[in-house]
C-alpha cells in the first residue's frame, strides 16, 4: 500500500501544482492531502497521519513550526520537508531542530520536490512499499501505469474508461476502482488533468485559438473545455493565456 502525503501551503498555485505533478508522475503516494493553512494542516495530520509532509513555513492560523510542535506533542513524527523563502531562513533552522529532514528554498520546481520526497521515502521506508507488496498489488499498480501510459499517448482521441480497460484485458469497473484507490481520482478526472496540462502548453504558445486547443487535446465542445479548465486551474483559458 502506498504512502500518504500531506502538502501544506497557503499559495494555491504551488500547493495544487505540486499535488498535480506528483499524481501525474509518481505512484509512490496512494493518498495526497492538501492543506491551505496551518490549522488545516494540523487537522489532516491528526486525522490521516500521513507518513510524509511537505510543509510551508509561513501560513495563516499556524506557521509551519507551530504545526511541527503540535504534531510532536501528539507523538506524530512524519518525514517532513520544509518549504521556505530567503527571508525565512531562521524559521527553517528551527524546523530542522524540530525534526525536518530537508529544507527547500522557494522557488523550487515540482520535479525537484518529488525527487526529494522520493529520496526521503526510500531512506525511511526502504523498498517495502513496493518490494513487499503482494503479487495482486503489483499487478494492480501495473494496470494503472499501463493506463496512464495509454492516456498520455491517446488523450487527444475520444477515449473512454471501457476502451482503456479492454486494452488492458480487465473490466471497466475494476480499472475505475484502481484509479480511485491508487490516484485518489476518477478515470475521467485523471484524463481531464492530462488534457488540461497539455492545453496549458498550447495556451502559453499563444498561436492557437481556444476552440482549436480544445479539439487538439481531446475535447469536442469548447464550452465544456472552458468549464473543466476553470475547475482545474481556477481561471478561464483566456485568463490563463494572459497571465
């Protein structure tokens, strides 16, 4: 069974961006929780007890140090990585004293964050999460990886859950369950994440019209594309392009 990860950062773009990147590029973390302030971070720590935490230093309601102190008081000691700006170095030093394993300086790429989290997870938990998994779990993870690869290649086409499941030789219901358990999202939600991620690339290039981009990444209706885009990114395609 995969690890649980808590990402706590009051900046939506950072928190959501890192969470999305990890879901797209790693199967190490079975559950990813997102907290937008220190109080919520502590609630998630107490309720879900994630093994790994990515914690911003400066957050509303409670800062990262206060969250770490409260977690320690509750006898929780997750593998913690601190995110900090230049002017918060003193806080970062405190965090290290309270048990933080790594200190990452903003701005930092999502790829570097994932590499750091994976390294610490390997050091702390070894290969148990993957190496000692049953044959059934290994096969389930294999099916999800195969599905993700298929989506990456065919996202622009009119693909459906049943079609991908047929390619893998399993039922649509089983594949749907695997997505929910492994990625904490539905098949269509993951497909839309991939499509919107590709759409962002086209929008930044600024030479295709919105309806052209919608069709290019697999949507057959511009209005629906805009609705899904805003749900995932928080802004309309037009606003994203001009940002």
